[in-house]
């Protein structure tokens, strides 16, 4: 494309852009396209879609605002950015909802065309914020995006509503110009997406071009930015969200085990993306089952596991509540099962599209009786792939349910994923017993892992019955023997603890002992990493460790936490991990940093807390 | 050799299907008859016992799998159809049975029962109906009659009862039948029909709970009354009953009514049974025949063919492989837009 360098070009290291508009304005799509192009141009990035649960709240109202934030950089980035350098507000409501996400003196581009009296009223603005001083601390660019889009598409044979729908592409074009992005990738995407409606494709392309040219020509913009390529590790990359990575990881894990993947699920935000992704990959021997409810979803998965295949059920917190009893059955039956909980803000229905880490204790303990399961938590969207494969490995090796605690934030956020060399992955060995001379004992155990044999229906000579009633050791027959009951409960607990011998030891980044360890889990990894990095690049006062394995804890955790004066535990809950740590490691000074606002940590919040502790 | 039909030379006996576990139902419980009939029926087929899986929920009848020398899974309350569905989806060659009761299947697990039947997963559901909660010691169940006095309804139940077969028909079940523990021969015949049916087979079995609801069905199935109060359905034949086979069911103004029957006469309004009607209203009409106003029908109410969920699911996998090739993991990982960093 023709780059007309008619204006000053300024180098920038990292930029955070926030696209905001009405739910129907296509802000997620605009953000995705900007992200894809930034990826192709070699920047590192992290994204954060922030959208309401309402599919289409009344147009122009505050509940209807949908936003998408991306940080792209020439350096490695760990978060989507605390606060935006640039906000694109497609209407007054988007401005109102997002203003506090923009840094002072930051750039705000508003679609001036829609700052009309009725729209201002819908956004609860008594006076026009463009004129009343509301934005005096910011650089404001008033761009009549709707009008300019209409003008640009005058010759196109579209209905007026269709023309108006192209305005997000005008905004995208303008952002492409501002950050010296190549628009070719988006053109390819538009052509493919609207292959059946070439007139729409052409209009969208024209809108991108118009936005780009507007930036170039208008006197209002006098600076253009460039962000150099990031020095990412050598390799092939793709953009990936947590839900996509989980789905692909599950397929990979099942393949490595040479098994069918069965996914039983009931639609629930923010986990449904996994069901959608998996249902489009049936040619990988994937069977998806959209169940009548959450209980049926896990029930079918338990049935598929009994049948000898890789069985997964995915949900969010409210669904886990409903699945609890069945999860206990899987514990008692000692069958491999993967439970995915993409955590969302609670309690009850809570804020379905918002993130939280509030299901840790539920997944660990939210069942009747003592029914321990293995619990893993991915740290980044791409890490979801590895965690999915690892969960399957552990589940079949130890004959146990394994929970994956993902988060709404990880599910929808995207980052570059350095693609693994799958051919180098170790196969997941599964041995189903066959009939021998000896009597078959369904609850005999592997001496090392304590796993019971996975004998599957259809195998001659191994007919046996399992169930939820207490099991006699070895035979698995129904037993009310008190001593046996205690033994079996202890055996199942011991089995889970033995997994600790089979997982990597916990690693510490930075100071190996001293003043402060920052210990987190799950999706807070990026923000903690960045905060520690910012404060401790040159000194070495702080250690950072992150728990991917929450049950059992990795080896060496006790030694690590006892090597520091204080341990800071940031969590998006009221202090669930910290409660476990305090119970298990008395005498260690644990300090919490807790946020339950449906939002991920900002780097700044963690940085400030650390500063206060040093 | 078609193993789905009873074998000409059976290689198994009833004892091959008897497990080592001591049966622990109350003496005189109707479940004994159902267990023995199931064992006898399976022995008629040359299907090895490892191919059978019995899955149950919670309740007296749900102990059933422990007593069958096959694979078995005694699961949790009401959920047996879900576990059976998942199993059948990944192992279509197994014969999957669900044993449930009126509380397990129609109360706590009602939702699963409905959806299992509408999907037409190829499993056999035996709903053992004794109109009472037995295992929890005698509360009224969803099939207990209105006004029933039990431990939890000392002034009489104010819950109106549900009709199991209506639920099955409303759920578009492709096979709906009723039998009774008092007639093992009829029950065996119905189980054979259920086994032969491709799709969900729903069989309601009237069962006597000798402790908490003794003789609940006695007025219908009792030795002295059954010939006048039970009517057996035979496909294509009129509904005739009575000790002397001199009574029949007629249709008057869309209602079934009883009337005298003489075999030498012809009756334009006599009700002729048809199992395979496109719509289910004929079968539904039969479900409305209740004691004491009418004799109660037993047999196959409805049997139609529709593709099974498990087969359709496998077809989609096969079709996807045909259209797109067997999935290549590397392609999946490298899917979408990728870029190189050197």
C-alpha cells in the first residue's frame, strides 16, 4: 500500500488502544482486526474484550457499551495495559463508560456525528461533554465518523443502515493510519468474510481506506506513530484466546492418548466458546454433546469416561454448583474426567461476562464428603493449551477428575502463541486391562500412582460394577465397613498428593529469598510479572512465583514461602489461596491484595501494593 | 447370525447373568421378578454379557446393576440416563440399560428422562413404578394417587400424579410400553421388544412394594381381577378383554369406552391397536384408560422408527472426516493466521 509519510512519525514503544461503542457497532470485530494486523506486523500484544451480558441493550445506552482494549508493543507485554493511551468512542455512552479507562492527556477520538441531544440524554449527559470542559484534561479529536463514512460510500449501492454499519471500519482505517499499520491483512479478511456479499466487502474496504486517508489529510492529526517489531522468540505464532487454546489443547491431549474426545456441556458464559470451537472440529474424532442441563453435561462425560474415552465437561461457576454431586461420583468411581470452570463474577448469576478467581475453594472443597481432585490453573491464554494437555495426562494416569480453573479474562483475551512442536510431545499412555488368570479387582491400585485399573465395558471377563456407594478396597463391592471406609478416603487423598511427585517443582523468578515473594495463581500472572519487572529490574529484592498446580501444591512450596519475610498473594477474590497457605504454612507472613470488581488487576495496583511492603 | 434376535441355540443360561452379590431387596419385593425376567431374557440371546451395561440412579430398584453379572454403574439420583447417554455415544456397540424408578426417573431425574427420549439414544429404560418412595421409607412419589396418606402426607397428598407413559409420548419416545411384575411372561416379551428396538425404549413396569405400598396395583393386576381390568395390546388387533373375551374398547366421541363384544359381529367403532402411527394420539388415548373407570392397557403402546442420536453423532464425525480428512493435529495448531518471527 502507498504510505504517504506527509506527517511527522514518532516512535512509540508500547501503546494501549481502547475501542468502545454500542454492542451493535462491531467493536469486538474492530479490535480483533486491529490485533491481527498488529500481530502480523510483529508486535507483541495482549487484548481484553470488555462487553456486557446483554446481547443488544437499547442502542446508545450505558448498559449497551462494548469495549475492546489492546496493548501492542515492541517489547514483551504481559497485560492489555492498565489504562488506554487512546480511546475511540463511537457514541456518548461509550465515552461516559470508558473515560476513566483513559490516561490524563491521552487521546480521545469521538464520533462527533452522534453527539446529538437524544444520544446525550441516553448516556445521562446533561450537557455535551465535548463542550462543557469534561474533557479538558485530554486531547480530543472530534471526527464526524458517521458522516464521513456516508460521504465515502455515496456511490456504493447499499441501504442507509448498511452504510452506517461500515463506520467501525472507518474508525479502524483511522487507527491504522495513526499507528502506521498495513491494511492489507484486513482487506483479505473482509473479502473472505463477505464473499457472498461483495458489495458489502467493497463498502467496508472503502470505509477503511476513507478512514486511513482522513488521518493522512486532515490537519487535526499531525503526528503518526510507529511501533517496531517486538523481539519475540524465534518461531511461528498465531493469535489465541484462552477458550480456543483450551479446545485445541483438549483435542491434542485426546490425540496424544489416541482416544475420542467427548465434550458434554451446557451453554454458559464465558465457557460456551469452548463448545463452539470443539463442535467445529469433529474430524478430529471429537464428539460434542449439548446437554439439557449442567448435571446432564457432566453425567454424559462420566458415561464417556466409563466407556474409556477422554471425557470433558466445561462450564462456569454456577454450573460447577450443579455438577458438584456428579463430580463426587467421579471421585468415588475413580474415573478420569476433566472439569473446566471458566470463572466469572459471582455470587449467583453475578456479572456473567466479568472475570474473577472466586471458585478456587468451591472447586477444591465444594462437594459432600471428602472428595479431593487435582486442580490446575492456566496463567495466560496460550498457557491454556499446555494445561489442557497436562490435565488429560494426569486424569488418565491417576484415574481422577482434574479441574481446570480458567477465568473469563483468559477465556476472551488474546495473545501471540508460539506454536509448539506437537510431534515432540510425549504420548499419553493408557492401558486398559484385559482378562488374566487372576481374579479381576476393579479397585486394586498401581503401587506408584495408586490409580485403579480402567477396565472398560465390552472387555470380556472383566465384568464389574461401580457406583457411588462406599467401596471395599480391591473388589470395589459395596462396603459399610467403618475401617475400610477411612482407608479408602485416605487412599484417594494420598493418590492426589502423589501427583506432586509428577509435576514440575515451583520456580521462582528474581530474588530466591529476602524481603518479598509475590505468589499468585491463574490469570493474574501477567499483571504480577509486569509489576515485579517494573520495580525490580535492577535490584533483586523481590521473588515471583506462580502456582499452576493448586492441588496438590508443587514440591518445594513450603521452603520457598519460608525464605521471605513476607509473601504477597494477589487474588481476584477475598483471599482464598491465602487462606489455604496460612493453614498449611503457619508462621509465614502472608499479605493479601484482593480485588472483586469483575476486572483483572492493573499493573499499577500490584506495583503500589508491593511498594508499600518494601 | 443376528444377535439382536433370540438365539435358536442359546449359549447362555440365566445363571450366567447372576452376579455373586447377595440380593438385598425385601422378601416378596416385585424387583425379584423383574431381575429374574431380565436375566432370563438376556440368556436367550447370544450376546456376551460384557456387552451389556446396566446403569441406575438411586432407589430400591437402582440396586439392580449389582445383581447382574454384566458391566454396571450405580450412579446418583436421577442421573442414570445422562451417564447411559454418554456411554452409548462413545461405545455404540454396547447394550445399555437404564434401571430407574418413579421417584428417580420422574421426579429428581425427570428432565434427563425427557431429553434422553427425545434424542432417541439407543438405550433401554426400565422404569420400575411402585407409586411410592421405598428406599427413603415411604413418602408419596410423583405417581402416587391424589390424597395418598404417607409419612410425609399424613393428611393426604395434594400432589396430582404424573403418568409415566404420557411423559414418554410427550417426549417423542419411539418405543413406549407397559408391563407388570406379576406377569413375567409378558414382561419377558416386552423386554425382547425393547431390546430389538433401535432407539430409546421406554418400559414402565408396575411393581409391588410389599412394605410401603402393598397391592397398589392389586385391583388391576390381582389374580381375581386381572382378566377384567387388564387389556393386552396387540398390533393390528382390536382391544378385547374379559375372562370370556366378550368385552372390548370402542371409540365414542374421541373417548375410549367399554362395551360388549361378540366375535361374530363387526364393529366399525371398535378400537384397533396400531403401534406405529405417525402421530402419538392413538397411544396417548390408551394412556388415559385408568382404573377404575376403564381396564388398564399393557403391551407396546407405540413403536416407531427414527434415527438414533448415537448413530447421528457418529455420522457427523464420519462425514467431517470424509469432507475434511482425518484431523491433522499440526494443521489444527497452525490453523488461522500465523506469522514467523526470525
